[in-house]
């Protein structure tokens, strides 16, 4: 497997999982598509808050595509709490959705509790609209919805398929991988597709083929179209990228092409490389998406729960054996994500003139230490005796059981799509 002795075991676990399986505070960074113009040269540049405010003002004046209503202005749907709900949750059963990959079917793999399935996200300022699969399917008639990113985005994609598929009879739907990176769920009668495109770093990289065993990441600058050409024509796009930037491997930026006989590199800090990718993605959106007809989303960082000490647990524990969310709403959720990366998203999305809805799922997911797959998933190889003696050593505290947390991400996506 991965022989990288300098990696801590947790990073090792993280890296192993992402190698083998092929992240909403109410911030809409939408605006008109022209660059912001500032009147006098002597004016101080506007602050990020001013930019965001201006954008949300502009957004309110225009009706976004797909919108059927509005979320109350003062309501931040990403700020709230988890409420136990045994009546309406889960939205589907694990056994009723054949599309969940075995890495996420926790019940099938022996998870003893089902508690993680019965939580509803309750924003402080309003109620979330009820997820209406009929409404979404009708809105997708003749259209293409596309998720682009890593295995966490694949989880959100599968959750979406699970939320919709039961409305469609068996002979009206199909799921297939057309080629390595693209998975297409087709809804015949709706002439619609819901697709997933694997591009864990969005840019072309040596992580594009699943299972690559590398000690350094090579990412090609200016390569967004390599994958981007397969995204053209999509009506709703949901991007994510995060975890693959966090492997503590060296990040080398290829300035030429992967096929050059002599390759030229620059070594960048994770933050700088991540900013480069954000800018490429926004530039791609600017060139390819029509803001009058289409919508673009970006899911923020999905938090990992690799150290229980972060929520006041045992000093050497992780998400293993956790069955309840963190109750203290004030706990330091940022320990599970990188604030520096959050800041880059914030800056780049605010400055860009591209209309993009940011799904700020980081804090709300941080409370869900109970929602990971832990050891209840299909493993790449059977656990060793040492591992069996100490199950937390091989618990996956990155990915999420389905049904579960990621259904809520899609309820938030639904809210932002129809009630921006
Ligand atoms: C769901 O959406 C459909 C289509 O717009 C509508 O007819 C139906 O009343 C909605 N259902 C609920 C429960 O709101
Ligand atoms: C199906 O949808 C595509 C766009 O995704 C459109 O070009 C095509 O005309 C539609 N076909 C039918 C039969 O409605
Ligand atoms: C990436 O490419 C852009 C545009 O070609 C350039 O402005 C930028 O400096 C490059 N970044 C790196 C790290 O090479
Ligand atoms: C799991 O949690 C239960 C109760 O919270 C505890 O009794 C048990 O010892 C824990 N198991 C492990 C392996 O940590
Ligand atoms: C996301 O939510 C967190 C927690 O409320 C907040 O600190 C952060 O600024 C938000 N990020 C963006 C880009 O809006």
C-alpha cells in the first residue's frame, strides 16, 4: 500500500481511503456578471463584507434560474442545530437505494446503531423547505445536473440519486459509468441526467486515476479544460475540492504538460495552490455557464473527525464508536477543518463576479462526529488481527454513511436552488 513513513497514521488512513475510492452559512456570492467597477481611483478598495453585501443586494433584485421562492433575508440556513427527528427521517432506507457504493452502506456492514439517521438540521432563523423530489425532477426535465469533485462529492451525488430514484419506475432509469471519470444516472422519461465527474483537485493531476500511489502530488496549472470539457452544457453544477489538497504531500505545480519530455515545476504552499485551483474553476464558470439559465454551487470543506480530544473525548480516540452529535454548539468546530482554506474560499468567491452559491456545510457537519462510516464499510483488504484488536485504528472518519448527513447537504442544496 502506501509506504510513506513520515505520514502520521491518521493522515495515512485518510490518504489510503481517498486513494482507493474513486463541504452552508447563507452566503450567496451571486451578482451581475460584470466586474465590479469602482468610481474614483482614490476610494479605498471595498472590504470583503462590503463586497458580499453588494452582491446579495444585487442578487435580490434578480430572479435566479430555478427559483420558485425566497428564504427569508435574515435567515442563514447554515447556522442552526441538529434536532432528533424519528418521524420524517431518514428520507430513504439504505436497503431501498441500490446505488449506494459498499463503502457507504454502514448497516449492511454491521453498524450496530441507526441513530445517525434520525437527525434534522434546524436553522436558527427559519425552517428549511421540505425536500420535494417531484419539484426537483420536474425542474430537471431536459436538463443535466452534474457533481464534480472527490469521493465526498460522490457521496453527495449518490445521496441525491437516492433521494430521487424512488419516484421513477425501474425501466425509466439507468446508472452507468460511460468512461473512467464519468458516472451517469439517466432518467428516461424526463430526458434528464444526474452525473458525477471524478476530478478530486478539479485541475489535471496525477491523482486523476483512482488508486495512484504517489509521494508527491503533481497538479498542472492552466489545465481546467482537461476535465472541464466534459462539464460543458450542464445546467446545474455542484463542485467541491478539499481533502486531496490536505495530504501533506509535496504539492508540485506543473507549468507545462504531463507529456513534456522535460517537466518544469514550481513548489507551492497548499494555500497558494488551492487559490490557483479556485481561480481556475471560477474562470471556467465565467466562460462556460450562462447565469441566466444555469446555477453553480460549491460545497465547502467536509470535516474529518480523527481526534476525539477535539470534542472533549478520550485522548486517543477518533470517530469510532461515536453515536451522538456534538451537543455544544460553541465548540471549536474549526479544529476539524482548515481556516486558512475557508478564508481563501471566502476571498475568492467574494471577489469574483461569477454567480455561485456556496454551500457552507463545514460547521454543521463538524457537529456530526457520529455520522462517519467508521469500520462499517467495504474495506480494501480484510482487517489484520492487530486492527481487529483495536478497531479505531482502521475507522474511516472522513466519509459519511448513507442515508445520513449528506442528505442534509442536499436539502440545503434544494433550499438554495429553489428558495435562494
Ligand atoms: C412538490 O412539488 C410538486 C411540483 O411542483 C407540487 O405539485 C407538490 O404540491 C409539492 N409537494 C409538496 C408536499 O409540497
Ligand atoms: C433532451 O435534452 C437535451 C438537453 O439535455 C435536448 O438537447 C434534447 O432536445 C432533449 N430531447 C427531447 C426529446 O426532449
Ligand atoms: C498559473 O497560470 C497562470 C495563468 O497562466 C499564471 O498567471 C500563474 O502565475 C501560474 N501559477 C503558477 C504557480 O505557475
Ligand atoms: C463504545 O462505547 C460504549 C458506550 O458508549 C462503551 O461501553 C464501549 O466500551 C465502547 N467501545 C470501545 C471499543 O471503545
Ligand atoms: C462559513 O461558515 C462559517 C461558520 O459560520 C463562517 O465562519 C465562514 O466565514 C463561512 N464561510 C463563508 C465562505 O461564507
